[in-house]
C-alpha cells in the first residue's frame, strides 16, 4: 500500500511548479513560499516505513515503554487545547498510533475516534486501550455523515507527502467553527537553523514535509482554516528516552549517551524525567472557517 507522494517538483503549499532550490543536503525548498520537502516520487510502502522497529528502535527508542511520559505530554496538549476551545463534543485524531492520546482525551470528549496507517499500534489501541481506532489511509476513509468538533494531528503532518489533501479532508469533517490542532517541527526555529541538516527532525523518508510557522499558516488558510494561535509544544521525557534518542543518532554524542546510559542503568534512567521545550516544535490551533454565512435577523 502506498499513501501517494510528491511529484518531486510541485510545492504542496503554493502549487508552484517553476523550480525549487536544493537545501540541507537532499531537500527541496520552494522559492515562492519557502516550504521545504523531501522529493520523492516512488513512495515506499507504509508497511516498510513503519514496521514495528519504527516504534521500538529506529525512530523511537521504546514508544510503549515511555507510556507514562507520553501520557503526561498528551495531557499537556489537552490543557493547551482548552485555552482555545472547550474540550467537548467529538474528537478525531489522525495518526493515533497506540491510542494513548485518545485514552486521555476520552475523559473530556463525548466520543473519540483515531486513524492510523500502522496496523499493530491500531490493534493495540482497540484491544488494549479500548478506543475506536481504525487502520488505513485517512484520505480514503469513509466517515458518512459523521462530523467532529475537533481534529488533532500530533507529530503527524511532517510524515505526509500531500499534507494539503489531509487538511482539506479534515476541514470537510470538522463542524463550522470547529478546531484543528497540529504539532510539528518548525524549520524556521532557532534550533533548526543552528543545526541545519543535522536538526533532529530531519530524517526522510519518514519525515517528508518540513513546515515553518509561515508555510503552515498559509497551507491552513488555503485549506479552509483561520490560524488562531501558534505556540510551542513541551514534551516530558525520561532520562532514558533522552539518552536512548541521542544514542540512536550515533556519532560522538551517541557514544557519550550510550556510556551514560550504561553507567546509570536503564531502571534509574527511566525513573527520572524533565519537561523539554527547545522552541522548535509548533503547537498550532486553527478554526474551521464556516462554510455558510448565518442569516441575520433584525
Ligand atoms: Zn511554495
């Protein structure tokens, strides 16, 4: 199964086809709007990109082993959302993975639904967590007359080769005035600019779309949304997760992290954690522009 892909030349944000600049090694940058993407025409099968090792070794050191830390971060997302809109009604999460956010969200929302392309995490969400999670390509999924008050994409849009299609589909499913919440890396952030091609968010082909505040705002406007707030997102990490993530990147720092981890021992490193916010992950709140103008009464 494939999930579409860039044609390599068309900008997903402004549709410019008149050339692009090569930046950060093997990425393209649109000279018109500044959107950065990984040019890919033959997108690998989802099953190859997101096999089980993705969540336990290649991209995440140990996703489920970090459940408590992840839940803390998810609860923080919820409190951030609550500043923009009440936590009520129906919620849809695109890219729900193991369903941890859905489990936290259902304490507030009347109904929560998740979708993801990864079969095993979705199965875990359904069977172990007991939430309504569906496996498949969101773009091809049927929702009938179902509409949602809130749609969330946590650390998901950077994985999408055609992000505009996902936002337009989300807009179709959100009630007028409903909310869309997104977290993703901010390529215009100081840390990203400083790290260049070594920025931790740059790892194609799983990350293919690299937004700035400006390009994401533009794509949201073109997809039927008004941006009502852009903040940064904080994540709770155990010491184990921090050191194991650095170890995954290898190099000198990877070696130091590996040494520290052996010295401390895994048990101890999993017990302690801190909130991290490097200012390079955006938390974006956008409101669905009403499709109908209510009639005025005098
Ligand atoms: Zn562009």
